[in-house]
C-alpha cells in the first residue's frame, strides 16, 4: 500500500510540474480524495515556488460548494492583506462582485476568480487549484462550476499558469464520462483506489513497525482512531486516543493533547455519556488554549455545546455556542459562524429566551444573505417561521415562509433536475 501512496504522490507532483496540461481529473471515492488532499496539503507545505489553493468542502447542496470556495478565497486574500499592510506593502484587490454573487452562473464565477488570482500573483508563479469536494451529493452544480476547466473546446489563455485538480467518482463518472474522454485532449486522468481495508492495513503496519520514528507511528494511531470512531469501534478508538494523549503529554504538545482529548470526548458522546463528554471537551479546551489553533478550539466548543444540549442544559450550551460564534468570526469562516449562531438560537430557545433566540437566528440569516449560504438560510427561515407562528405572529411567520420559498437554492435545484 505504501507503494500506491508513493506512486500517487509522484503522479500529483508530475502533473503540477508539467506545463502542457492544465487539468487533472482524479477518479476517487470519498476516502480516496481525502488521502489525495492530504498529499496536496503536504506539497503546499514543502513547495515554496507555487501557490496552492485547496478547497475540500462537501458539495451537498446546489451552489454551496462554490460559495464556500469563494468565501475561503476571500478570507485568504483578507489574511494576506493583513500581513501586507503590516509590512507596508499595498493590499491585494478583493474578489470581484461577480465571484461572490450566488445569482451568477457558477462557471463564470469560478473563471472570474481564476483570472483575478492571476493578477495578484507574480508572473511566472504557478497556481495550483484543488477543487476536490470531500463528498459530492450534488454532482450537477459541481459539474456546472468546473466544466470550463475540462477545456473540451481547447486550451484558453486564462488557464495559463494554473493547474486544476478536479474530482470525479469512480463509480458514477459524472464529470468526465467515457464517451467524452476523447474530447478532453488537455486533461490528464488519475485513478485512485485506497480501499478502507488497504488503508487500515497500511496504518496498522506503520503503527506496529518498531523501525519507524515514534512520531510517524503516533500519526498512524491518530488516523486509525478516527477510522475506529467512524465505524463505531468505540473501545478501540478510546484505547488509541488514550495512548495518543499520553504520548503528546510526554512531548509537551498542547495541540496533540487537545486532539486526543477531543477524541475521547467524542467517544463518550457517541456512547451517550454526555456528561463525561463535556468534561473531556472542557479538558481539551484548557490544554489546547496554549496551542494557538483556533480551528481546533472552534470544533471543541461546538462539540461541547452540543453535549450540553443533549443533557438538556441549554444555559451551559449557550456559553459554548457564543464562544464558538466569536471564534468562527475571527477565523472568517462564515458557514461555521452561521452554524454556531443557529445552535446558539436552539440553546436560547431551550432556556426560554425567545427574543434572544430570534435575534441569533436573524443574525445568522443576515450572514447567509451576505455570503450566499442558501442551504443554511433555508433551515433558519424554517426555524424563524415556526417560532413566530408559535408566538401567534402569523404575518411575520408567513413572510418567512414566503422568503424560504423564494431562495435561490430551490431554483438551482429545479434547473439541475431539469438538466
């Protein structure tokens, strides 16, 4: 299995370094694409000659994947501008409105983003785009967005200096069916096959290989623990997370400790032991405070808030969802911010703070409108309509129902179904 990983990594490197083919289509399962994405992340870490733009978000609703890509790209530009201002350099131009407008055709939005990024980066520096969703429930909108990158009508000038990694599904072949493969003369294809059985065997071998550095063996243990958790092998997952906590504690690694403790908390939560889960999550938050990793903190805050909700203690949940909302704001993760505010509203309603719950959901809805989070906006409108109807405010409830029926996600879904 190690040879397969090495061969795939080498193939990715060959594609990135060659200048003649702008696009690589990865035929992959959900597990395969996660591993390929990690290889690209590692190349990003090592390769100082190129710019890597990595977008692994789930494509689970019309328009949502592309919007998350645009949100992430805008956040990266903003973060770069913070650094440039501190260094006395002129800031980069923000994304054009065409890119951020969910009402525009997805292919036009993506092409505009590609062209804009090219103007920001120095001439001669290649840009690698990994548009590789972790899951693809909505194949239609993904295909609509990335279709121009297949260059079926020939190589275009705006593709120069870019490498595009796209995802197809080995089982469905929705992106590049066999009958269209011959037309895709500017596209390379790479088939991935890392079955769970092969992956687990490789990780077990790495964990038990005494010749390997202990850090590598612990990394394998972390991945195996996650696999155990995914497949409901809670006892095995708990054993590995405890091992990992001990190792990272010896190494005085606060981030590793926080991840391991969070895993122990997840095991407790899945076992229905939510009080224990809260304690483990709180311990993880205390330890992880020194790591400086706000993303891990955000995940722990959300998990802890959810466990307090499961314990029917909404007042405690409110504290964690409020902190999670602030963390998501600092990270400039609009979808996470909306999720935190939606959960905060649930907790506030459980604490009989109806007005505050309505305010939290209204604030979340405003974020959805600003960043085009249409799938989440639908959920919030349903909550607001139900809340106002229960309060006897029928006019307001009806207004939210009408708004829900008019959101673009419905129109996009109809277009996708008709095609």
